[in-house]
C-alpha cells in the first residue's frame, strides 16, 4: 500500500503568512489603477462615488479598466483573507508542538514576525474594500480612523512583544548563529513594523481632524524609526555572514526584501508629507517628491539586480519554483515585484507627471506604466504557481499494472 503523499504546506512554517501578504499586495496593485487613473473629488484616494462617476461618464476603455481593477481587488482580497485565516489556525496548532519549541531556539524564531506583517496588510486590504464597495464611507471615515488606529496599535504591540521574545532570548541566553544568518531574513521584523507604520500614517494623510492627523504622524514615526534601525542592523549582519559563507540557497529570496520594505516606507513618507502639508503648513514642492521617489526606486533596482544575480547563480528557480524542492520562503519573491509595481505607479504619477516632466496618459507615461503592469502580471502568475505547488492536493502515483 503506497504511503500517503502530503502537500508542502502540511509541514507548517510561519513564512506561509507571506502567501497571504503577497495576495494582499496584489490587491493593492489593482487599487493603484483607480488611485492614479480616475478623477478624485478633492481627496487623495478614490472612493465608491468617484469610481461610480468615472464608470458612468468614462469611455468603454475606462469602464473595462474599472471592472478589471474591481475584480482583481475582490479576488486577491478574498485570497488574502482566506490564507490569513488558514495561517492563524495552522500557527495556533503548530505553536503547541515540539517542532515549535525547537524552532523558538533558532535564528528562525524571528519569522513569527510574518504574522503581524500579514495582519497589518489585511487591515489595509479591508480599508481598500471599503473605499471601493461601500457607498457613503467617506461620510463616516472620521469615526473609523480612531478604530483603525487602535487596531494597528494592537498589531504593533503584538509585533513588539513577538520581537521582544526573540531579542530577549538571544541577548540574554545567546545562541544566535551568525554563520547561518547568510540571508536578509532578519529584516522581516523591520517589514512588519513598517506595515504597521503605514497603516497608522493613513489618518495623517486622510483625516480632516488635526488631532487625529498629528497622532497618526507621531505613532507612524515611531514604527518608521524602529523599522529603519532594525533594517540597517540586520542588513549589515546578513552581508557580513554572506561575505564569509555565501548566501543560503533556500533563503536567497530574502535578499530582495529591501524592495517591498522601501515601497511601504515610501508610502508612509508620502502619507506623512501630505499630512504635514495639509495640517501643519509644511508644503512640499513637486521636485522634492520626485527626488524622494527616484531615490527609493533607485535603491529598489539596485537590490533587485543584487538579488537576481545571486538567485540566477544559485539556480533558485530551477530548484524551488520548477524542480522537486519546495520552500515556503519562495513566497518572499512575490513582495519585491509588488513593491516595484507600486513605487513605479507613484514615481510616474506623483513624481514625473506632477513635476511636469511627462504628460499624463501620454506615450512615455504608458511606456513606464507598462513596466509596472508587467511586474504585476508576473506576480499574479507567481502567486497562483506557488499556491498550486504548496497548497494543491498532490497527485497520487499511478498504480502499476498487475503482472
């Protein structure tokens, strides 16, 4: 009798929270279409009324775009929330096992930070769903901002507690293995703090109440600085280990984690800048925004080249995407593509167009936007490909014919 064949996801890892994160990121990429391509009534984000008006008055091309964007947001928001619930259930069961106890004594303990990272992303996705599908949401949004800040703060406190458990262990008991830290996996906590920060920065950008905007500005700055400190330290430690031992093949996708981290921190910075301009008189010139976005995009490209070089030399795709080996860390490859697409949309629209360097919806506009769309399509394919490899029911071996 043949032994039962299991799926890769049957062996749980907290890195599977990145599957939920990637789906949520793709919902954001579809929202970028509505964010930058349709008129907004005096707001920095589109809501149901703006989208409905654009659909009624727009050409068939605009109508198709809105339908595709809405469908994309709905599909990937559903996938985001479905995978989040699955992960929370699996993590709860796994945390009671001996495997978790052994895991908690290793460098990999910091991977639990993928949980608050995914939770914060899902709250952002729910906010997008509300803006897209709930009429009249903006009339009560000032009452929702305090609630959203409380939720993000709760996630942030949970993230601090989880990271504190890791730091408390390694700084008092030791045991951190620098030799196997030859990756950028320790930047994951910085990513989690940044995602909490960008959620807390939303009231700074969108609230009409100065007190709420100021509170969002202060709280998001705390998580911004925490993220930056952790990222710099982890980057240096990871580079030190890689220069001595080479990059670990299975965790090589973490080499591109700087790309989505910068995307989140970039949006956080833009939200804070808008809040300072509206409420505190700190008006920023379009050239300043262009330089800021260009700096972020430049570093993203540099790290994509760096990570791509290592992944290609190690044959990562041949082994872990198309070969017999699987790794939950493969989902870390989705985040850089999403982060690049999102920053490109902001770079083109808030950078080049606002600075008057290119014409909105002109040839250069669409040539640059096509790069963002190509990255988005590639990540859509990658998400479904990885989901089939990790979550689909395995094929049973064919029965041998009787002799």
